[in-house]
């Protein structure tokens, strides 16, 4: 059987021959649904195919073949598991919001797109930038660690139906014998996640574009109908946010407008990541032409009360009872109780068992974890296992309960609850003792900065980098061989020290002021620490997409956390002996370790965070004792843990900022504490950032149009050192000295000269040395140029 996918730069279809698996799907399907599924593949097949294509080592056809094979195996897996409502169009070569931008033809003019079907060329230029123009902004998808490409819109955007992906993938599944539910990002969510393009008034009402994008949604819907779709899913997760009445009216307007186009289709509006507020629930359940509503009942427990208060009769309820954002096995008995109570409200004909959100945010398949401890493994479920759980619950609800499956699940739940590996009395006590103090350093920041400057003697506009340097193939090989015991500890230490020495020498040649050791011994900024802390478990293939081809492998926090031994002191002190310049000790902060791990769900998150803070505190104090005078505690993910609703912000920020302060409350005034944050809108939490009381903060800035600087323009006084990133490390582009100097001048317009630092946006791990050297050279040159200008101005 053949299926067709568009070739990258034309409308010519490419034929891919695939076996049909129509034969596997004839048995009766219970009412089960999956919101979305990971795209990368169980062994990151898509990642390697993308990177090979970007490097010019493979063709577009080869990339498309890998993608088609992945889609086919995912659909087959769900069909074989008995899932009734299988999603399509949740696959993406980069990001689902970018796919929607392509569908709507909303390509910013700088990419010189001339209309027609959007090909890989334009698509990947928007995602990654190219030699002549930068990428579009990337930001967090709600409060997850996934990033989406932010649409840039304005009154002059000429929308057109420019990517037929949703229809193509629906037909592709159909040709394989699987009837799917095509998934689109809903029109209102799309606009609410957009930003005004450069040159457009910041106050431009994005929702005013609704009338311009709905005609394209109608074209897509019409094509899906012709192709034979009977269901369609609109993801409208912004319904869980704090919305005003004007924004809520936009949902009503959009679905009234789409109603006639949608007639004859079953329409599911899916929400996830939090409770749906009462007024949004009212708006949602009154939408015209909508047949079904999907709710996250894991993070949205209050939504249950609203559902119990009444769902319009005759509507389907897609109940998200299987957690799409964590890796713990579902408590099937508890879920069944919830489902039975819902059945009493909507009737068994209208209740569908679902995941709480797309499984994109969890690891792919537990089958590939051959080395994981068997007891811990019995407590877990990855995406493939969650599909099975959803089906088991749907069958139980239909009176076909698999008793053996349920009792194995109950046994695993009990083993986790009672395991002595989970609880450590000493840690519980130490964390409990933290209550009652707010852990602030004794001296204020300006006095500390004076004491530090006497010791460090840095020039104005001091230069530094964020931490990591490029990880070469050779370096990865050394780490891999050491892990596989193919080389001795002695050989490993020698190789890593040589790498550190190279990085130190390079920074000295570039004349950078505060050095880093480059982190050659680290695989990942969270995993590296988790491997040395108790209470953590690790997977071999538990990869989760972060953005594009970049995946992370979150550790699993299953028990109380403590630090048995020093973790970084050996490498930091070795690096400091190689230079007279200050060498930063590099740590990952407690909030980031928490937010970038799969966290135990049997105690509040803040309790786990305080435990990690105490472990990092021990490390900070050991580094100081070993003579390290500058210590960076990265809190890259502090902002992303912020709850989606304003009412919950203060509580989270209070314990998150407190956790950071715990780590360094015990150091001397002369020890300079840095922190780093990336990828977020910081403006709404700037006061919490100040409250962290770090001596210096470096912060992602260049890719978000220097949004950060507007805070200081608006008069927020910041007395500590600050280094807003001067260039984007996520793009291979090398900025010129002039461009960087221009950025620094913009900063000097709103920040005092004596507190400004000059640094890239983020770590350099993913870049190549051929990009890093010239970029840092230009960065240092720009800092020196401005020092000269400032000196002569005096």
C-alpha cells in the first residue's frame, strides 16, 4: 500500500511503500484515546535523521522515510493495543506550533518565502535560522520543558493555506488501515501563544486576526472531511490559563464561525496541564458544534467538581486519568473509581478514557530499559505502557477487567509505598528543620560585591561564559568508554584533564576574565548531579524532546535525596590550578534539578526541592573550602516551574527562591555566587529574581528581542551583577563585534556600567568550536571596545 508525503520544496508526492495493518484493527475497540505521542522514536531515530539532514549527510527523502516509519509504527502500536481514538498530525519535524504557522502561511518576511507549499528549507530556517537571518523566538510550552517556536504576527500578515500536513498524515494513516483523529492546535490558542512581530505595536491585539485565520482552518476541515475523517481534535490548552472575558469570547466566536464547516464531524476540544477555571468551563461546554471535551484530571483535580456540577447532556467526556507528564505507573484501582463516578454523570456511552495530555512529555518505552533496577522498574510506565494502561481502564469500564493486570499493578503500588529505599529519616529531619528561617546571607549585595571586587580585581564589563564548552565526538567517546569500563579511571581522568587544559588555554588566549572548566566530564547538567545523589534512578533511553532534535533524559527522583560525597570539587580545583584567573565552580540549582527530573508524586514538590537544596549546600561549602571563589548555581528552570495560574505563583516562588538561598547562605562575603537562567519571560518574576540575592545573574536575552531589558527601562532597580546574553548560542550564526557592541550599548542605556557582565546566552555544549571561537573572540573584542569608549568618555 502506498502513502504520499510532500517533497521538501515542491508539491510532488514521494511514494513510500508500507505494509497495511488494517487486519489488526477489526476487533471491538473500547472507548480509549491518546492526546498525542512522542515523535523522536524509542531510540531517538528522528533526532539522528534530522541532524544528518541538517549536516548535509542525508537527503530529504531519507529523512522523510525515517519519519514515515516512525508514524506508521506509532499508529500500529496504538491500533494493536486496542485504542479507539488514535491521534494523527501530532508528529512534527520540529514543533507543532511551527507546523500550525506553516499551515497558516504565517512566514515572517525575513525568510523570503514566495508562497506555495512550505518546504523544509523555509520550515527549518524559521526553526533554526540560517546563514543570513536569525531563527524565530523559542519559549516554554506552558509549564513543561518542551519549547515551541513563537509565531510572529501583525496586521499585515497574509495568511494562506501553505502546509497540507494534517490532511496528508490523516490519509497516510488511513492507507495503512488506521482511521485517526487529526489534531490541530486550536485557532484561539494559536493566537494567544503568538507575539507581535518586530515593528508591530506591542499592544497589537493578536485576537483581531481570528477572522483572517479561520478561513484557513475551514479549508483544512473541508479537506479532512473529504478524506473521510469522522473526528477532529482541537487542542485549546490556553483555556486553563487566567483569561479575561474578551479572550473567552474569542473561543465562542471562533467555534460559532467554524460550526457549519464542522457539521457532520465529531469535534473534541482538548485542554490540559491544569484545572479549567469555572468561567472557562462554562464557555467551553457551551461551544457551538463541539461534541466532546477533554480534561486533564491529574493536574486538574478541581475540574472534577465542575464536571460533577454538570456537563451538557449528550456530550462526550474524554477523561485524562493517565498522567502524560510523569513516568509513574497509574494507580489503576484509584483511576477506575474516578471513572465510575464520571460514568454516573455522563453515562457509559459518552465516557472515553484518555491521557491527561500528550505523551510527548514522557519517555517512550520502558522495554528499552534493560539495566534499570527491577523493583524501581515495576513502579514505572512510559508512553508505550501508558497506552496499555488507558486501554486496560477502558476495558475494565466496559466490564472486561483484566484481573491479572490490575492485581500486578496493585502489587507494584504497594511495593513502592512500603519500600525502605524511598525514606531516609535523617533527610526528612534535616528538611523539616529548615522551617522557620528564610536563609539570607548576612551582608547586603552591594557590600558583598565590593569585598569580591577587592579579591577578584575584574575590569568593568567583565567577560565570562555560562559553563559548558563544545562536547566533541572524541570527548563523548572517552565518557562512553569509561562508563563501559573499556578504559581505566586513570586514563579517563587524564583525558578529561587534557580537555579542561585546552578549554582553559583557549579562554586565556581569548582573554576572558572569569573562566569555566568547560564541563567535559558531564553528560547533562541534571543527570550529572543526580547520578551522585541518593534517591535518584537513571534510564538508558528515557529521552524526552526539549526542542527540535534536542532531547533530555530526565532522572527519576524516587526517594529522599542526599549527597553521599563531593560531586564537583575534584574537577573544579584541578581546573583552578591551571590558571591564575578566577575559575567558576559549576553547579545545577535545586529548583532546576527538580523541574528537569521526573519527580516522585507521593510528597509535595517543595519538600523534595528542600532536600536537594541541602545536598547542593554541602557542595557549595566544600567548593569554598577548596579555594573556589566564584561559584555558579544554575537555575535555568526556575521560571518554567511557575504554575499556570497567577493565584498559585506566590507560593511556588516563595519555596523555589528559598531553596536557592539555602544553597549559599553559609558562604563568606568574598565568595561570589552566580546564577544563570535561560529561555523564559522573566519580566513577571523579576522581583523574585532579585529576592534570590545572587551576586551575579546571567540571563538569556538575545533571542527574545531583549524583552528582559524593558523591565529595567520601566524602572526596576537591580543592584547585583547582571549579564543579559549578548548572542544566541542556539543558532550556528556568528555575530559580529559591532552587533555585540550594539547589544551591550542597549544594556548600558538601562543598567549601571559597574554591574554589567558580558556573556553568551547559554552554555556552548551543543555548538562546534568553529562557531564558538570566532563568536567569543567578537564578544571579548566588543567588551574591550566599549571599555575604551567608556574610559575616554570619562
